[in-house]
C-alpha cells in the first residue's frame, strides 16, 4: 500500500508540474449561480481556473478537499461581480477547506454559520497541510451567535495570507481568526470589530505570523492572543515546547479591548508601531497557560515604538504578569504613554526598564472620535505609532 500511495503522490506531482509549465493558456473560467454547480466546478478545477459566483445566496456547508492549483497559477473562487458579492450562508460551517493548496477566495460574504464561518485545515494530519491559501476581500459575519466557534479557523495552514478581510460578530467565547499550528502566515489590512473574546489567536506551535496594518475595534478580552493553551495532540507538526514563536504585530490600531496583546507561552514576539487607544485594563499581558514539562516560560517579547493613550480609571495597570513566566526577558523601548485624565500618571510600571520612553506628552492624535489616528503637526509621536510604520519594516 505504501508503494501505491507513493506512486500516486508522484503522479499527482508530475501532473501539477506539467500544468504549471503549460500556464494559464489551458485555464478556464466557469460562472455558476447555484450550490450544485459551484460544487461541481470546484471539484473539476485545474491550476489557473477561476470559478465565479453570480450574486445571490448559496446555502452552506461547502466542503472542498485536496483542491490544488500550482505556483503562479492558483485556483480562484470569487465573485462574478465584486460590487455585488455572493453570500455563502449557514450550516455548521459555511465553507470548509481541507488539504488545499494554491487556492484563493476573494470578494465573498460568509455569514450565519453555527460554529465556524470558514474553516481551513489539514484534515488532522500535518503531512496533508493546507498551504498557499489566500483569503482576499472577504466579509465574515454573524457566526454563532454564542459558544466557542470562530469567524475563520485555520489549523495546519502554512505560507498563507489573509488580506483586506473584515470579521465581525463572531461568537462570545471564540476568535475572529483562530490559528492552531500555522506557519508563515500574514494577516494584512484587515478589520475586526463587534465580536467575542479574542480577535486573532496564534497557538499550538504557530510560528512566523505577521499581523500588519489591521484595525481592532471592540470590547473583548484580548485583541491579539500570541500563544494560548493547546492540547498536546493538536500541536502541528508536534510540540516544539512553545505555544507560539515569532509573532509580529505592527502598524495596527486598537480601540477598546481589555488588552491589545497577550503574550501567552510565547518564545519571542514583537508588538511595535501600533496605536493603542483607551485599553480597558492593560497595555499588555504576559501569561503562561501551558505548563507541561519542557515548555518554555513566556519570554523574549518586545514592546516598542507604540502610542498608548489611556484613562487612569480604565487602564489601572500597564502590564499584567502571570505565574510561570519570564518577564525579565521582555524589552520596552520608545513607547509614548499618555494618560488622558491625569498626564502626571502616565509613566507605567514595567517589568524591565524602558529605553527612551515618552511619558505624559499628548500625542496629538488627529480625530480619534472619527477613527483618524494619525498625528497632527508637532506631535511628539511623529515617528512612532501605527501611522509611522516603515514600509520596509522587517
């Protein structure tokens, strides 16, 4: 049987290589207007093909397995008319993708699923991981409405991008985007609002995740949960003795939330060039939820070049430090801290000395009430905060 599987795998690889070399000359565009036609078109898709959905409502669940494009020739599933995006509605999960590769979803509305709006995974085996998945211009809304589901669930997903998507109204005990064992994932220019406990979570061995130029607006617990708590059998590819590593959050705006960032069982992460406006309890948390033998304490975090504007009756403590962590390994630099109602109380108590911090100076934000978090001329925060993120930041 192993010989047969290897032969089949080699044949699939050869077919994909040939199709990739042939390029888009053999690609097809199929326009569909109902669920059955949609399923048939995706099942028959080849690298470079485009499946376009006419405006209307398509009742989930849509389950697609092993749908594979090729490098430079992804299979694209999207709207026939991006100005009138189709709605994929309902089901336990509106759409579920398993072991797909070089696939792009674009210009779709996903709503009303009972658990997860969109689920992409490896079918329970990291050897069959999903990779090179792009989610572009999606609106995922009204998932749940209660329980532990998520707007977008990613498990065993690598080399993938979520760009210009909006997630709103996810379950109270869930996440806008929940990643378990995901690697080399970028989340760019997305909006998360009016949802449950967590905005973005990366845990279960997730590594090299970049969250860039996103907007987090809400009243949940943790806008970004860098790490978390994962059962041993769910780590991908297997436990590496950290929940997450090299999680970078940069150029984002955070409005509300109990804390914008929680470092939880992490082995290295960066929170930089962000603007944090009126956090409801802390500017950051350092926690350890997985305490199994061999796991590193939450360590090696960097909090730099941020604007933190807060009220003394909301953000009582800047940092929340839990047991079994290594707060002395965290570094702070060049952050501006400004207490709106009492500027003299702006300087925070941090676990290590901050380098070149700015305390008690109004950053002169342009118009927070209207969502403009740039700074006015003469601001002491001209070179820090979300507006100042260098384009070439690495």
